[in-house]
C-alpha cells in the first residue's frame, strides 16, 4: 500500500512535469528551476516510480529507487524553503519524503 501511494504521488508529479501542465510550470517558475531541469526531474521521478514497483518483485531495486526519490524530494524541500513557501505548499514534498523513507524501510525488511 505504501509503495502504491508513493508510486501514485511521484507518477502524478513526474507526469505533469514531463507534459508541462500549466500549474506545474507555474510552480517551476516560482521555485526558480530551469525548464530543462524541470523535465529531467520529472523523468527521474518516473524512473523512481518504475524502480519502486519493480522493487515489489526484487527488493534491492525498490530500496535504491525509494532512497533516490527521498534524496530528490529533499532537494525539493530545500527549494521550497528557499522560496519562502508556506507549510501548506511544502507538505506534499514532506509527505513524499515520508512515503519514500517508509517504502525503503518496508522493502528492505
């Protein structure tokens, strides 16, 4: 269940970055991220989703992917703090960090 929630969160997040949804582009501009970097982040998120789902069958890949997503979202939290975002604007990133950490721990066990 935790892995499915993580995959849904990052699947949605990665897809809107890659597709270039208007709301996603507004967030990108607010955070000061370059357009090419934004797409790369989206692709990395989608790769992480694939990794945690494969991890359901082969845990070492899932653990590595979850750790990678956790590190990625730590970077997102830094960008939100630098932009002086409210707690409400930062909550999705914090939730993503918690889900990624929980997935890594659960797939390790």
